[in-house]
C-alpha cells in the first residue's frame, strides 16, 4: 500500500500538465470525462466544477481536486486530485497550496523515511505563507517539528518552534482569536516535547511561559482542560520556573508592609480571618518563613477575583462551589506543585480554580537566615458569591 502511495504521488507530480493553460480544450474535456460520479445528488455541483476547470477557473480546479481526493461525491482518484491541486497551487491559489502541503504532511506521516514528502510539503506551505496564509505557519511549524523528532535532529525541532513564534500576535494575551490560542498551545506543547527528549530546563520554562500566556486568556475554550493539565505537569517537574523579574527591594518592602484586609496582610504563623480555611483565624503556631505575593495579600485576593471565570451556564443555574488549591512557592518565587486539595462537585470549577492559581505572577520567595527556602501555601476560590466573581471571600492559609 505504501509503495503504491509513493508511486501514485510521484506519478501525479511528474504527470503531463493536463490542466495547464496551453492544454487544448478537448484534452481537458477528455480528462473530465474520466471523473466518475458516485453521488448522483451532487451531479449539478460536480458538472459545474468540471465546466470551471475547462474554462481555467482556479477555484473550480481546486475544488474538483479536493473532490477527487476525498472520494465523497466522485470516485477516489489520487493522481487526478493531486494534478488538479498542483495546477491550482502553481497559479498561486492559496487554499490549494495549503491543502497540497497538508496532503504531503499526511503522506510523510505514513512513510516518514520519504524525505521528498517533507521537501514538497514544506515548499507549498512556504508559498502559502508568502501569500499571507497564517494557517500554513501552524501547519509548517508542526510538520517541521515532527520531522525533527523523527530524525532526532534538534535543529528542525527548534525551527518549528521559532516559526510558530512568528505567528501574528502570538505573544498577546488574547480573548477571542482561537488560532492565536492554538499557536500558543502548540509552542507550549513543542517545548514540553523538547524537554522530554533533551531534558533542557530552558525548554520547560518556555513551555510554562506559553501555557501561562494561553491560559490567561480566560476563554472557555473546548480543550482548555487539556492545557491546564499540561501546565500542572510542567509545574510539577521540580526545576527552576521563574518567569517574572524579581521585584525591587522597595517593592519587596512595600509588599511586606501591605495592610491586612479581608483575606489580606502577611500571615506569620498560620491562618487569618476570612481566609482559605473553615472557622476563621487559626491557632497561633511557630513562625515559619512565608513567601509574599507581589503587592501583598490583598493584591493576591484582587488577582483571584479578577482572573477567575465563573462559567455563565453555572451562573444561570445558580451553581456555587468552593475549591482549595495547595501549592509550593519555590526558592525562585515560582508557583510549583499545584493540586486541588478540596474540590467542588463540579469538574470545571476545580479546573478553573487550578488555572487561576497557576497563572499567578511569581512571588517573592520566603527566606530563612537570609537564604531563600520553599514555602507551602494554599488558596481558596469561591464560585457564586455576591459579586458574581470567583475568588471573592477566598484567601490563602498555611
């Protein structure tokens, strides 16, 4: 089957240009007669495509080529389909360039030892990119990355990642464009994959950066939970994770002196009124080093309030919940090892609370005898409180 695939693809690419502009009308009609209709209900549409091909209409050439390759309404014919796509692509028709590149990606996935598939697919994706097609950036980046993984060549893996980083507005925290979110997610996933292959700490930090950028969008994206799980995995690897610059000495001092409020202040020893535990203030205990959220605990509470989604469908149903997330502030101030310790009865609330905590900025690390040490913390996120926002009434304890 694979040999037949290669033979047909090579044959199609080397076949005479039956649909070139210089080809006579009779020869093109003869080729159109070879296309067998399999769905009589679509005869009018297929006939229209055939007439368009005879007239040289590039859109018709592309669409009929896709019909031949899909085999849905006409008999499957790879050779005919690739010839049609190749003709449309050479006339700078971007959808044909993208689809031709995509088919070569599929061919390569079936026969990855055939470098010609990678070469041809890359060529067409690059042409589409030059013609302004952003979807081809994602496709070519994925193709290059997978090719590099198969070949075990880091240069191709890096090339795929760097290409994705050129996607328009990819570094923005975007609330609407799902293609931007897709690009961000892929960069995170590619960096995570690179770390798994080469144990490169820089790649793991890059994965965190891109997943965090993606998850800050707060969009109720269908596959968001997958990326929440991926970021949780990244933050559980036990390597340096800080992304944000360390606050200045003045900012650190101001954070320490921030006044206590509802769920606010600095909490030596454990607990605070209205905090993340039931029963209000906790019994005093031995003082332990504590990390500090930049700006103080009230700033942290504000962050939770402003960055937690209370899903609209849950609001309409008046579904409430309370989720506590435990985490460690590492010696560099990064949030690591996050986990839901007290969940709600609603899966998405647990995931949303976890997301909110994981996209927090890096903290000011705890110190003991002048040396940075890890500190354990927890935060509670409420859904369905009076202001309609998650996080109000929540806080963190120790």
